[in-house]
């Protein structure tokens, strides 16, 4: 199994990263701020104006360390793409699966089932801890809707119906989302999902976390030799990592939403961690990003019991485990893809 | 595995000073300097062999001394520090 290596996040504007022997050296304003042996790092994520030396990039490409460039607000910009490696037979199997409507449908169903089940678990868990009877009612209602949708999945015959079921459930989920916020209610009110740009603090936080999760899913898929652009549930579009989006669906609620709620409910994140832009956009500012990333990195080191492997797995490795299971299914070693079920 | 690498390299000659520099450089690739000639490294078994082999190739066994201590477990369990400590835990979130 892959070791969960640390990810270095660099958000100080104007910093410069370079390779020195087998270490990464980080200069901020001409002074070395850190020097880290490369073997501790699984990847780099840099925000905004951060420079990387060509030789560092070459080395990361050779070793298969991921490098991701994000805008200062965490919007995905680019990824380092190393020479295509991995298993061409696996990628052929991936494409063959997409060419077979029944298999695609079945896979999409499993993915949506995973997503709905995990969203339901998050709703029910929030319902148990709800601050008021009305919140609890709202959450239980949404959870019941999810349960129904899951039961209805096997009857769906077309991919679009599966997508529709997912969309309906997502609507109900986000309609109930506000009831999961227990503290700082005045400062963190969720009125509906808004992106590009996020229009409130909760949305800004969710968007940021989804961006991080998406990168991790794409890296995990590439790690097992799958093509992150060839997905099943999401429609293909040039430049869109649809398989990463597919994989992300079942992980959103337990790994991102639940985490966002914890940050808010425990008061780890505060209104001051956000900045409002003219025009209504809200984004995390530098201190906010630092708080979120630090907590997120800690979260990745915590362990959850994987329901299939029946052993504790660091949260950060869950996308990798799922990518591997998906590869096994596509190759025909596993009859069905087993989504990750969160408890 | 956490290891502690310490060394004494005889620097009376030009070649000795070069060896000292090389030893430090090699250690830096595997860990971090915690005192002038003391490095703490967290390595796996393969990296450990690599590190030791590289260091053995650099030093002059007649005039230099190299000691590698393996910690039997977590660093926190086996280490007490006093005074200045610039150690950075590379497993902690790295946000800069």
C-alpha cells in the first residue's frame, strides 16, 4: 500500500521552491524558510504566485510526486503531468467499460449509491446532534428521502435517470445543510449551493475543500494508472477530470462536508477567516486558508475503518484505496465496484 | 524508522574539510540538522541502507568517526530536548 506521505502547501506569495540535491528548499524573500528531504513529500500544492525551479519540476515528474497549481483562492489551475506511465491494459479496460452502456450504468449506480448512502449517514449523524427539534426533523426528512432514492436506484435503466436521482438527492441534501450548522449560526448561514463565485462563507469553505478533494482524487487515480479524464457518471468534456469527479462523489459528504461542519461547529474557523469581494463573492483569506489546510492535513492522518478491508486506513489514503478498487473492477477482477461507505 | 546520525570528521586537512561538507550534505538529503554534527532522519529500511552506504563511502575510517543510533519507536518517546530546538516535524501539516 502507498504510504501516506505529507503534502507541502505553499501559499506565501512570491516564494520560490527549488531542488537542492535530494531536498526541497523553500525561499521566502530570499531567505531559506524550509529545507525538506524530498522523501517526506508525496506532493506539492502551491497557491498563486509561487515559483518552482525547472529542476524541481523535473525531479517531481521523475519520482511521480504530484504538483498542483491553484489560484490564490484555491481554484484549480494546472497539474504537473509526468510521462504517461501505468498500465496501458488498465486504461484500455477503462475505455472498454465506458463503451459498454450496461457496465457504465451499473458503475454509475454504484457510485451514486455510495454518494447517497454517505450523505444519508452525515445527515443522520447531524440529526442525532441537532440543536433543535425542527433541525432534527429537517435532517431526518432529508435522510429518509435519500433512503428512498437508494432503494429506487436498481430500477433506473438509463444513465440520465441515475444522474437525475443524484441531482434530486443533492437538492434535498443542500436544502437541509443549514440545519447541520449548530454554532456561529448568524455568521455561517447556508442558503443554497453557490459556486463561481461562492456567495457566502459556507460555500467558500465547501468550494475550497471540494477543490482539494478533487486534486487528491485525480492524483490517486493517476497513481494506480487510470485516466482521470475518462469517467462514467459524469459526462466527458475536454479538460474535465470526470473520473476524479466520479470518485469524489462518494467522498464529498464524509470527507469534505462533514469536515467543513466540524470546522464551523467547533469554532475552528471564524468569520474573520473570510473576505468579501465587491460583487458578492466570498473567499477564504490567507489566515483562513492556513487554518483550513492545517486542519485538513491533520484530518488526513486520522484513521477510519474501511468497511471492505476491515482495517483502519488513514483518511488521506481513502481516495487511493478506492482508486485501486475501481481499477480492479475495471480490469474484471472485482465483479462490482465497492464504493466507500462511511459510518 | 527514526535514526540519529552523529559524526566527527577530522578537519585538519583540506580533504578532511571536504569530507565533512559531504557528510553534512548527504545527511541533509535524508533528514535535518539538529546540532552541528547531529542529524535526525526518518527513513524506511531501504533509505536507511542507502544513507549508511553513502556515508561509509565518504568518511575516512582511519581519522573520522560516524555513529548511527536507531530509535526504537517514536521520537517523542525517546527524546528529551533542552534549550534551543529548531527541529521541524515533517509529518505535521506543512503549510508555508
